[in-house]
C-alpha cells in the first residue's frame, strides 16, 4: 500500500501546537500525549540500541517532560538511567512526568557525564531563543559526541521552523525522535544534518489531512506517473524539444534531451542554431535534431511539442529571451533553467508575464537571487522563499540545493529529501531540467513532474554514489523507473 499523503505532511511548529490544542480540547489530556511521546521515543531508542547506560538531559518545559517519560520506560526495561535536569519542571505536564520518575534527579553536568548514550530532552521545536548558561556549555561540550546522542523532537538550540541554530551552540544527534509529523527543521539542510536519522512517532493526534507542505516522495505523485498505455506509440508518449546553445556550448542541452528521452518522452528533438548543427549531429543518436535560425522558426518547430527545455548553456542575452518568448507562445509546458533565467535578471517581471501556471522555473540559489533579489535572505527559510517566488512568478518554482524545494502558485509545496552531494557536479541541473520536461511532455501535471523529476534525479545519484558525473544520471533512470514500475504492479504491504 502506498503511504497516505498525510503521513508525508510536514507541519510547522504553530500547526503542531494547534493539532496538540485540538486534541486536548477534544478530551485527550496533554499528559496522555506526553506519555505516548516519551514511550514512543524510548521504543525507538530500544529498537536501535541494545541495553546500555544512558544520561537523559531534561529541560523545564514539555520537551523535558518527554525526557522524564523516556527515563521511566528505559529503566523499566532494565537500562541504567541517570536523569540530569537543567532546571526544575516548569510546565504542568513536565511536573506530572517528573513526579512519575522515581529515580534521582541530578543537576545538569555541563561537562557531559559519561554514559554510552545521551538523550537531549532540553528544548523542543518551539524554542524561541538561543541556548544559554549550562545548556549552551553542555551543547559545546557535547560537540563530537553526536553518534551517541538522541534528540527528542529536535536537537536543542535548533529552530523548529528554520532548521537553523537560534544563535550560539546547538546539539547534533544520531537520531531525532519527533511526534505526529516532521517539522521543517527535520527536512531543511542545516537542521537535517543536526538531526541525524529522523523517526516520527504516532501519538494519536487526529489526521490533519493532506496539508500543502509535504515531503517529496513517490506517495505524492506515483499514482499519477505517466506510464505508457499498451497501445502507446512514440508520438503518443509525448514530444519534447530542447533548445541548444551555440557550437561551443551544446553539451548541456544534449544532457537535458537525453534525460527527457530516458524518462519516457517518446520523441525528443534538439533545436539547434545552424552553427551548432554539425557538433550536435556528431553526438546524437535517438535524440533528433532540427535547425532554427530565428525565434519564429523556433516557435514553428516547437508548435507540436508538449514540453520544452530552454536555458542549459543557451547563452545569456536578448536572443535567449526572444527564444523563450517564442516558446511561451506555443502550447508547450516550459522548463526554464540556467541562462534562460539569467537572461531576465534585468526584468524578472517580463519573464513572469510570459509564463503560465504549468511552466517550471528551476533556479539554483544564485539564479534565484537574480530573479527574486533579496527574497532568500529575507525569508525565514527556503520553503517560504520558494513559496513566495511561485506566487510572484505565477508558475512552479523549484529551488535547487541539498534541500530542493518545489512550490506551486496555489500553495502546494514539497521538500526533496533524497538528495546527496554526489549531485554537486556540473551538468546535473541540466539533467534535472530534462527529467522534469520529459515527464511534462508525457502529460504529467507540472508540479507532479517537478517533484517526480527531482526525486528520480536524486535517486539516480544515490544509486551511483562517488564518482558520479552528469552524463551518468540519465543511464541510471531505468533502474529507478523499474523500481517504481514494480511497486506499481506489486505494491509493498
Ligand atoms: N505539541 C505536541 O503535540 C506535543 C509536544 N510534546 C513535547 O513538548 C515539547 C514542546 O514543549 P514546550 O512548548 O514546553 O517547549 P520546550 O522546548 O520544552 O520549552 C521551551 C520553553 O522553556 C523556557 N526556557 C527556560 N529556560 C530556557 C533557556 N535557557 N533557553 C531557552 N528557553 C528556556 C522558554 O520559556 P521562556 O523563558 O522563554 O518564557 C521556552 O518557551 C515538544 O518539543 C515535545 O518534546 C510532547 O510531549 C507530545 C505532545
Ligand atoms: N550538496 C547537495 N546535495 C544534494 N543535491 C545537490 C547538492 N548540490 C547540488 N545538488 C543538486 O544538483 C543539481 C545542480 O544543479 P545546477 O546547480 O543547476 O548545476 P548545473 O548548472 O551544473 O547543471 C541540483 O539538482 C541540486 O539540487
Ligand atoms: K531536544
């Protein structure tokens, strides 16, 4: 069975608080939620580690309360547990949990008391100011110990919504156990690294439905993947065109074209300036080639295409801007990347005016800054920046990076989690543009295509690992596609 979309939902700290309040209002006491949270965290720890000595650092709020519950459950299982408190319990639920811990409570040892495992239950996702005093000292002393630290909800000192340190020191963990849903801190680059593995414990909060911020995963788009029908023919599988650069910069467009073909577009044509025809012809097999001289000729060639890629090594300037305008006048869904983005740096609104809701912009942070000056810096995190960019542009925006964010103008947003640094290699973005456009050419809705393209792209990179170059990526797509195909025919239980 596929994972329901709602299980892949990411909730902000405020949304989580609201879900918590709704449960309490509906009759589930806060202490019941805390008991489930702490018990679930203890179980997650026992699943990962055999019995060993553990020190639990408890804060004064509900995160600390979870810590006392973890302590009780681990001791019940025979684990040697030492509880250290930063301050006496201050919240009612924390007091409740502390009263049920029958062992000793020691003051926090900022120099790290020796143990095989340490549990950070100082502060959770709602922390609003930097760690200070003994908590900060402890975070510094615990640097380098992350392999034996388990964080409850979030590593203390990390902001739940941004994943950034609140300033000063923050903990890093091997495992973070959170509750109900992941928060942005668990998926965005810095926070994700601080969390280590993330496990989500169900604490019985009611299903809040499929929110519009989700993890990017096949459960999001797998059911709508454009597999060919039995009576498919190549033209029915979707026509894709890719605009080539001049003779000395043709490789990027060929990478996109090959990627589009590999991901299933039936017919892929590279549209090439006359001066680049010879070099393109020398390097193409299944990808077809057609010359264009003017933007009008380009539009005519693209007229029957379902999707188009423009940007990879297309050249920055007037000609690319004109070519984009010509393509925008066809019915093709556009994937606008690289030089096509930069060609509008002086007038981003002119670009946005030419695009439709089914077009996709694929900027890396540098290109994003050119189209949306200051937005990344002014936003609390990348999710908010990408969402605002999609709203302004009226089109889909895929903001690239270790935590690629895909946002649609209607608010749908997905964060890609399967990326790896092997993708940080020249040309990998060109392949991504080709994957997305290849899926759009097959009729996949553009937000789905962007999400599926990003996920498959990252999956290909993980399959290869060290030594990856962009040329390898399209050739790895069949392995990933086969897995998706097999899951479709034989869904996992
Ligand atoms: N939501 C849910 O559904 C469930 C949530 N659960 C658990 O509850 C946790 C959230 O609990 P929480 O809101 O009490 O936040 P927590 O991070 O524990 O305390 C932060 C407060 O401490 C205070 N503070 C004092 N000294 C401080 C210092 N040096 N540095 C900084 N702050 C300091 C400070 O108050 P201030 O002094 O600023 O007024 C601040 O407001 C959550 O992470 C999860 O583990 C589960 O039980 C299951 C159900
Ligand atoms: N550290 C990283 N972890 C995960 N993905 C990464 C990382 N660095 C880069 N990527 C991915 O690699 C691709 C690079 O694209 P881009 O910067 O456009 O490169 P190019 O222009 O050379 O093709 C993007 O999909 C990006 O998300
Ligand atoms: K914590």
